[in-house]
DNA sequence: ACTCGGTATCGACGGGTGTCAACATAGACA
DNA sequence: TGTCTATGTTGACACCCGTCGATACCGAGT
C-alpha cells in the first residue's frame, strides 16, 4: 500500500518551482508533503551519497563528471547506484556529453530543503 | 589536523555548538563530516518522523507533549520509537515533567543542516 | 498499597537498502 | 568493423529499518 504510486517524479527539470514547504516552525507538514520531503532527506541519509552530492555541489562550474567524483571508497557499480538515487530523488540532474556523464545539483530542490529547516522565528 | 576533535557525539545537549559544516557549494565534505551529517538527514528520511518533527517544531511554545503529536497514523510504540531516533540523532531533546514527556527541537543541529544546504554563490 | 493513564522497551516479522562481481551499453577512435 | 574506456544494470547477499502486540516503567491520585 504505502509505496504504490508514489509521486512519479517527472524528473523535475532543474528550474522547476518546488512549492513545498514553509519553515517547519510555521506549520506542521501535511502527510503528503512529509512523504515528498522525506524522499529528499533519504537521498542524503547515506554517507557515500552525501559525499557524492557534496563533490558535485562544490565542483568548479557547478557540475562534475562521474570520473571526477567516483573516488569515495566503494566500487564503481555502487557509485552508479547512488548517483541514480540522487537523480531519482530530484537532487541531481545528469547529462551525457560524449564519453562522460556530468551531474549537477538541482538548485530549487535543495533550496526547498534548506528553507524548510530555516528556524528563524 | 584542523580542529579535528570537536566531535565525540556526547548526546549533544541542545545548546552545544555544531561546527559542521560550511555550505556544500564551498567545499566537499570530509568522510567524517559526511558520516555525522548523514545521521541527521537519516533522522528526517521517514515520513512519520518528519511529521513528528514538524509537529514539535511548529507547536506553540516550541515544545510539545507526546500526547499532542502522537496522532500520525501509527501505533504508540512506533511513535515512541521514532521520537527516540529523533532524540538520538540530536534533532530533538526530551524532558519529563510529571506524567508527560515534552519534546523540543535542538536549534543548533537543525541550523547546521539548513546552513549546509544553503546554495547562495 | 493499589490502580490508572502516559510513555518506553522488547521481540518478532516483512520489506527495504548498500554492496559487490559479472555483465551490458554507449561513444570514441583506430 | 573492432577494441578500449566510461558508465549503467542485474542478481545475489547480508544487514538495517518500520511496524506491531505484549509488556514494563513511571508519576499521580485514590
């Protein structure tokens, strides 16, 4: 039941507005919003994924080739697996250019997480 | 060899400074920092926990009794289990006052997560 | 002391997740 | 065409995690 249809994740192109959510101090999350946001937090809940994400985000030009960030102490298939999860959760987007695949962060999605955790009263 | 030792995870009492971390756009996370931050993200990676956290954060007075927030569609033991995880990850603190137990958010920890996701260039 | 309501812990079950080796796919270039 | 390099996919494995019912713990009244 729970999982059934989940949200579909239409790839959310990097510029799309992410309506969710006001700061958590201002109002409680609806079950649906909680479901959506939890997916994003889950994407960053693994140390390896967090490092991959951080490597992309901090890379010059705002994007990085897999070959630039793959050195995180796990096998290549595992890196690929984690990048896929980050992509599916909407935090990263990828684009193939010739031999290499480049990843960059989806700013609006990350901004939504940051805004939600903003605690100013 | 930097400030290194700040860590230890001594249950982090609510007021403690959380040195981690600069915005992810500015530098890549160290493996150790990634490990620490992943714990916090993991705490918010479940829809039920996210709702509980949001209920505490948005509650009048900045704190809430378990009885005020327990209605999230799962059994009481499960609520207790999730609140424990939020406590252990440092996002919430709890205090018993008479019959009831009150939870409130640990502002510095949440602020660290928000700051890390701040994307301004 | 006893009971009662609020909260935490225990033990078990089922599904999810990170990891790897092996294999598949996609461009580039000879 | 064929080979080489970069990346993704598959299948299998061990482990983690969310959930529940049963039970224990803790204060407050009676």
